[in-house]
């Protein structure tokens, strides 16, 4: 029972992290200047190019962990 809950939580966490990857990096991927920054004048926010690596790696790690737990539950 705990394994199923942990798998569902990790899968949900990976979905949230993929969403953050999209909103913090992927939408702005064509806007970054040579220093790796993008300024959104509408919202007054500066986006960093390095955030894409962080959000994507965390999303992939949580997705891999959820698949591993799912695989362990099926065995």
C-alpha cells in the first residue's frame, strides 16, 4: 500500500516538475541572450537558462524513481 502511494506521489511530482520546466525554460528558449538571461517585460521577470537543466533533471529523476517503484510493485 505504501509503495503504491509513493509511486503515485513521485509520478505527480514529476508532472509538476515537467510543468515548471515548461513555464520557466521551454516557453522562453528562443529569448535567452548570450549571458543566459531572458527578461519578460510584461511580468517584469528575468528567466535564467540554467533553470532548464535543473527542472528537467529533477523531473527525469522523479519519473525514473516512480517507474522503478512501479516495476518493483509488479514483480
